[in-house]
């Protein structure tokens, strides 16, 4: 708290608490405080940041504002869709964080007053902060797909791009579909959360269909002309799902060849493409994406709808003492992935603790690793190590890259085992336990 | 908010560092080690079942492994060769020091009691000389065996015996003798023993 003494700070925030009806600030000030950090969003970024701030300095008060009682990880949710794992296995609560002293406020953060330094919530009044970390994940550009909205997604044509009830719905729809049905997957344009995700989803659904409904088809109507891990995915589709033959379980239509979709008709279960209309028995539309709503409300976004940050600390370039991590932030060249959000959260946590202690921020180091499962025994990965060149994050030359195309079945099997180990380890690292 | 001299000084220094063409400095050992946690667990204690625990392994072993992964002719791996290439020797030293200082948690694993008992005897006879204290000690170039994830040990030993990873002369001699004397299941018995250790 540079420039404000602890006594002054108590007077200032104490005053705010008296005005607010719920008085959360009073609770925050009950312990011996080395500063108040309020985190918006209890997903991968938010929960990791909370845990790592507490690890670095237990005296810092850390509060997470999160509307849901549990978080369902998007990673491995494709295995829930195919029935390889249960929805419960990707569900995580906040008990372990609470036992570290992190305060969980189950509420919706609607805005940030960066001048008065408080977060505006729906039910809990204003919550004062010294540093605020915003990790809201993505929101959808519903307006880019005619006839599609949150209600249609929740009940009939799930995006399932935030794991939870829609993941379960998509799984149920596949189970109910007749053999010989068509599953349409419509991946979004760049940039979006989890670039290999839609194509892993196609693999997982194909795996389910191959074993249960082999006369069925998956039609991928893509907004793009190329995609993440494309060579490896197509190789896997050929090997396991007949890709390129008349009996292929998967057909991929690129954007330039009519893959771009303009709307859906929920009544007739039809996807309206720029060229043709496609009838599906199960439809999964993943809309174009932007930063989470709070980032727009709080004025943290650029004209492209994402949050620019100082890449050494993840502090917003729009508002002082407000940090943005995870999918909403502009962390390029890091992709919008779970591992990235976890890695960014640690850099941010260290920078926030340093800043509260009046110390300069350290030198960032980051990693991303993304596994995709083509079958339960065939895993592929992409990895990269990142450092900081004084101005921005950069890839470390010579590091990272994809699983080699010519890797053996034994290697692929190990990668699948490592994918599941990665899931176990990263979720423990995020939520504790 | 008033800025005191100290804070102002830091801002000026920070500004100078950022404006330079080259960014000098190395990330801290803690920050470097934290990047491994996504796969190897917080503080290097893996929650398994296949990625190995790094907590408590000797710094020499860690360093040798990472440098070997960087070498195209070096240690066989799925992903680690791609990741290891992202770090300088100085950074690897820092990580090695950090993980060596961490306490290993030995997880509950499913093991066959009878085989583990047989493995204990095999360990004493063939391995204890270098992998001391029942494989609980990781010193010099010896990795951590007791309480390590069994699936990882299976992968590793398959690589050693399949010629994908080079054994030291001493180890090769002992492993070959054990397999000759005790048969093909001896290695599995050893792994059951290490997995049973708490």
C-alpha cells in the first residue's frame, strides 16, 4: 500500500463499509492484513491466483467472488461428452482454498470502480480492494449467429464451451440420437478458448459413435480454413475414424468452402451456412468469443473485445491496480488455454504480492502444455516455454512444439496417460488438495 | 496516492530496465519451479498416475535429466525434450535446487503385497548399493524410487531394458544379472516394492 498507511487505509475502507449495507470490508479487515486482494472469477485463473498469493504471503486477505458453488473444468469435458468420464469428475469446489484462508463470496461481480477501488456485486454490496484480479473467462458474441442465444444454447443447441449442464446435455443428446444420425459441430473463428478443443471434441464424439452408432456422421462446419494440431488430428481421424474415405465418421468443411455459419433454426434443427443449410440430429454451435462481461462493464477491453495487459505483471493497461488473467487477457503468444491461465495466474500472483510489499515485479517465466485425446489410448500434445523480453512475452526459441507426426503407438499411449496425469495435477494445483 | 521516494525509485529503475534492448536477469527458482506444477504437481509432488514426482530428487539427477532431454541423441521422452529446450543451464540449476529441497509425499498406490515382498529382497540384493535406504534416498545420479509413481517406473524401466535409455555400467550389470537369475517378472516385483513404500 504505497503512500497510504495501514491506519489511514482502515479509516478509508471502514468508511466505505459503513456506507455499504453488507459491510464485507469489515470482515476483510478482521485479520492482520498485508493488503486486500479481490479476485473476480473462481475458474482456473482466479483459483490459481488465490492459492499462489496465499502460498507467497498468508497475511494477504484474498477474496474470490464467484457466482457458482462449483467449477467444472472445460479441459477433459470432451471426455464427459463421449461418456469416458463422469461430469462429477470435472467438478471442483473451493473447500481447500477456504482452508488456506481464502474467502469465497458466492455472488456475481457486476462492475469495478477503479477510482474508489471496490468491486460492485449483485447481493453483497461493494467489496474494497488494494489489488483486483479479473479472471472471468470468455463471453460469446451471440449476435454473430442468427437465431442463437443463451436460452437456445441451454436447452437445445448447446455450445458446451463452458463445462457444466451443457456438457451433460450434449452427452444426453448423443445417447438419444438414432444410429445413422448427423452430429454438427461448428467451431468458432479465432481467437477463442482452447484452440484444439473443437477437434478433440470431434474425436471424442467419433469414438463414441464408432462404438455405439457406427452409421452416424460428424459434420464439422468450421469458420476457419486451418486449425490447431491439424496435421495430427487429421492423421488420427484417418487412422481411427476413416477420414478421407466414403465411410468416414468425420467430414470437415473449411470456412472458404462453405463452413462459415450464419444462423441456426432451433425449430427445424438446422444450421444455416453461407452456402447451404444443414440438418443435424445433434448440433453443437460454438460461437465467436470475447472477454467476459465484467471486463466490458469495467472498461478493461480494447476495440477487439479483449483485455490488454502489461505482460510482466498482467496489470491492466486501462486501470491501475486491476489485473486481468486467463482467456480474457491479451497474453499472446500464449494461447487461451487452461495451462496458460494457470501459468499467467502464478506470474500475476507473484507480481501482486511484490507490489503489496512495495517490491519490484520479478521476471516472468511461463509454460503452456495442451493434451488432446484422439482415442482413450491415443494422445497428442503441444507445448511451449515462454519468457519475457523486457516488453512482452515471447516464445523461447527452440523449445516446444507438437508431438512428432511419426511417433509410435507406444508414445501415443504414454501421451494419453500423461494427459490424464496432467488433468489430476493441474486441478490439484488450481484448487488445492 | 502519494509516492514515497522508495517507490518512485523503483518506478524509475523499472523504466530504465524496460527501455533497454536486452532484458537481463533470470526468473527466480520458485517461479521457474511453479511452471512445472501443471504436470508434476505443486512443489513437484505429482498426484499421478504417470507423471513422476520431482520433490526430493537430487539436484544432480534433475540437472542431468534436463540436459539429456535437450540433447537430440539424449534421453528418450514424449514431451520433456520439447519442454527442456526452453531453459538455460542456469535456470535448470535453480529448478534443480528447488525440487531437491522439497519433501516428497509418497502416495497410496495399489500394489501386490506378495510381489512387493519379493521386490524388497530383490532391491536389497541388486539395487540397495546405489539406491540406498530402500530406494528412499536420491543422491548423486540416483533418482527417487521409493514412493515414485509405479506407472512412471514401468515406463522408465521399459526404456532402460528396451535400450531407449542408457543405463550406467553398474546398473546394466545388476539389471541383467537380476533378470537372468530371477526371470522376467523380477522388474515388476521391484516396481511393486517401490510403489508400496510410504
